[in-house]
């Protein structure tokens, strides 16, 4: 399973993430700013507290988390079927 191994905040509501397969890069999260739970990023210093949560999510404080798998797809441009071949069948069975 591909997991995030390092995350760092960058300016402009971007994060840099490295995954266990060696892929890394910046992801622009500025489109989330001010929406719902992401209003928390408006607090000074909040965005800079980004970390990898014990359950692998990319997290800030206790209220804001993003799915590490979804961010991996965004970073690589791959589809869910390419990264997790069985996922398509699981979704159909749900």
C-alpha cells in the first residue's frame, strides 16, 4: 500500500508530500480555503501544522483531514483503478 511518508507546508496553501513509492510533489489546496472545516486554515499558523495522522490522513489540528489516497491521485494524475485495481469492483459491490 502506498502511504505518505513526509509532508511539509508551503506558501499559498500548498503542501509538499512524499509517498512510500518515492513520488513527491506539491499540491495546491487553495481552492479549499474558507470552505466548511477548512475555515480553520484562516487562523494564524494553522495551515503550517500539517502532519501525517496515525491513520495515514494528511491532517491539521483535530478538525481537518484530507485522504492521502485522493491526494496521491491528484499528485500523480493516475486513476483509482491504476493505483488500486480491485477498488472498481469493491465500489460496484457496495
